[in-house]
C-alpha cells in the first residue's frame, strides 16, 4: 500500500556515470525517496562527496561510501527500487540476480537492453500509461526507460501521428554527454571542437524504438555537437490531408494539457530553455502555405527528461505518486 508520507529506499548501479549522478541528485531532493546504496567500480571506497554534489548532500551523506557491488550483492540488499544506469548489454546479470532474490519492488533499466521485451513496461509517461501504484500488483515491476532521442521524437510526433503521410523525418542534435563517459569519437573534445558530427544516419536503435512504440514510421539521423547536454530534435512531416496551423497547435496543447513537464509554445524552442530541467519544450510549428507539410522542434535535456528525471517520473507513477513529485518546486 502506498502512503503519501512513505519513504522508499533506492539503489543505483552505475552512479559514476552521467545519468547515475543526475539520479543521485534528484533522489537527494525527493520527498519520498532515499539512497540506500550506490555502486561504481572505479569509485569504490570513496565517499559520495567524490561525485561533487556537495550543495545537495548533507555532511553525513557526503561521507557515505560508494561500493562496488556484484549482481548478487545488489540482489541481496533489501531495496525498494533498483536503478540500473549501466552501458548497454550489462543489465541482464543484475536483473537475473534481482529476480531470484525477490527483494525489490521496482527495477528500472536506463539502457536499451529491454526496450523491446514484452515482460518490461516501456513508458514515456505523457504517452504510455503506467497505472499509478502499479508496483503493488507485480513484484518486481520492471520498467525499461526510453532513450533520450526517442523521447524527444515521440513527444514531438504523438499528438498528430494519425495525420501523417509516410515517414516523419527526424534530425537530432545531441550534446556529447549523450555518448556517456567511455571515451569515443562522439565525446572527444578535440573531434567536437567547433564541430557537429553525424553518425548512424540510418537504423539507429531509436529509429526502431520510436517506429514501434508510437506505431508510426519515422526516419532518424542523429548528430553530436560540442555542447555538453541537451537535444534539439527537428521533425519534418507530410500530411494525408492539408492542415491548418491552429488545428495542429491545438492538438499539441490538448494532448499535453494535463502534463506539466511538456510545454508547448509558438516560438522555436532552444536547448538553453531546457538544460538542467525535467521539461521537454515543443514549438516552432510551421506549416507550408498549402497545408501539406510542417516542421516542429522539440528540445529536452538528454540526461534528465531523456534519462534520469524521466526514470523518476516512472518510479513516481509506479509507487502511486504524482508524476512530477520531486522534480518541480
Ligand atoms: N547519457 C545519456 O544522455 C543517456 C544515457 N542513457 C543510457 O543510460 C545508461 C547510462 O548512461 P551514461 O550515464 O551516459 O553512461 P556512462 O558511461 O556515463 O556511465 C556508465 C556507468 O556504468 C558503470 N559501468 C560501466 N561498465 C560497467 C561494468 N562492466 N559493470 C558495472 N558497472 C559498469 C560505470 O561506472 P564504473 O566504471 O565506475 O563501474 C558508470 O557508472 C546507458 O545505457 C545509456 O545508453 C539513456 C538516455 C540518455
Ligand atoms: C550522442 C550519443 O552518442 N547519444 C547516444 C544516445 C544515448 C541513449 O539514449 O542511449 P540508449 O538509448 O542507448 O540507452 C547514442 O546515439 O547512442
């Protein structure tokens, strides 16, 4: 039974990473969540203060030691919620152990490993419905958190997907934190200096993710640029029937009216508007004179609405809290 004054214990595997660290910062401010343990191989034995969140952590919390926990050690701890913030391909070892020990209510995986697995809930909370309090019904409730680009695309397309003819064409530009902390050409400062680089120009995993989850054909070309965080997603659409700008704009306003973390505006949104926030801003809707085509832009912070704050939205819903609990002041 969920109580509005309950506190749930949460553990993070992969706390050194960009997303793990954002999660820790949110949990520290959340009224119903508290950190039970955090795991990182490289930072094992170091105090939490090593992560540099000193404004958020009390003096005692700063001294909590980061551990290097094996899958079995993670599973043995009695923890209400376990968040896996690991690179793709590593979750299964942890998931198998957690399921065997049956000590936790919710597992949430940030990677792409379970996005197409019918045993897992996939949820952009404004589009796919996690029923409030669902964690009580199934133990553990397994949630696969959507990808960052995939979230930006789905939020920009969902309200008008039934009007679209052919593919929606999506041109995404991400900050280099999207490529994680493991060195690669896509997060190499020299490579990115004064630069923007396209990659996986067809068949990026998020192309399939959006086409399947939204049941709407899309094509997607990702790019990475020299800024650290944020995604700008420009979506070009053709319509089955000519459309008027105000009809389309009203669709967006109506679709997101009850969802405070998605904002619609006439102006073109920018990454500066969303960085360090849990919001997605959709705007700049421009329709051709004949009404046959339009372009729209969505912007979000890849580490927050694209990952950590969206995970918290899903955890909130699973536990029976309002989706934005702990994310807005
Ligand atoms: N960055 C982004 O914008 C987004 C990322 N995601 C997904 O979230 C997940 C985390 O991403 P991100 O934080 O960027 O990744 P990082 O590369 O920044 O961090 C990865 C984390 O996993 C740990 N780790 C790496 N290898 C292993 C291993 N073999 N065993 C145990 N722990 C390991 C690392 O810590 P240590 O080496 O100390 O153990 C680190 O804490 C990824 O699956 C990513 O695809 C999803 C949406 C957006
Ligand atoms: C700039 C950059 O490299 N971005 C990453 C997206 C990160 C993400 O959303 O990860 P998963 O969906 O794989 O969990 C990429 O294109 O793979």
